């Protein structure tokens, strides 16, 4: 990656490429925060 420690994330349904693929209902954690 161009920025060490940074990862890309996108929906599995998009058919795009990313470091992390998510689906509906998944929880994304970063530090002590999260998104649902």
C-alpha cells in the first residue's frame, strides 16, 4: 500500500477490490470506535 497501516474497505456486493470486504450487518472497528 501507499500508506502503511491504512486499509481499503468496500462492500462484497460491489465486486470491487479492497483489503477488507464487508456485507450488510458487518461491524467495522477502528481504534475504540466502530460502525454498524
